[in-house]
C-alpha cells in the first residue's frame, strides 16, 4: 500500500521546514489514508501502529528522517567532486 499514496504525499519532503504542528498534521493525514485504504474504521479500536504494521509501512516521522538524511548526504559532498563529475 505504501507505493500508492506516500510517494506523492512526500514529494520533495527533504526540503520542507516542518514544525511540530505540521508534522502532527502530516502524521494524522497519513494515518487517515492508511485506515481508509485498509478499510479500518476508527470505531474498530485498532491503533495506528497496528494499521501501519498491517500495511507494512513505517512511521511517517522515521520516513521523513531517512529522506532528510539521504538528501543531506548528497548536499555534503565536496564541491570539487561535483565539479570533477561535471
């Protein structure tokens, strides 16, 4: 299920300046989408962690951290290496 909505949802996320409030809004939106796709209602009393486990999807905060660190690795490359490649 993660191949359906998350790539579009997190497009260019490595450049976002997120506050705690925005991170919370993104997480709740992500949880709602996962619940909708897996047909789990709020009244079923299933936790968000369980829904993510059933969908084989990692926590949104962890995913955002991985995306940012991967981007930082590209930015951190020395300038002379980039000029040599060009």
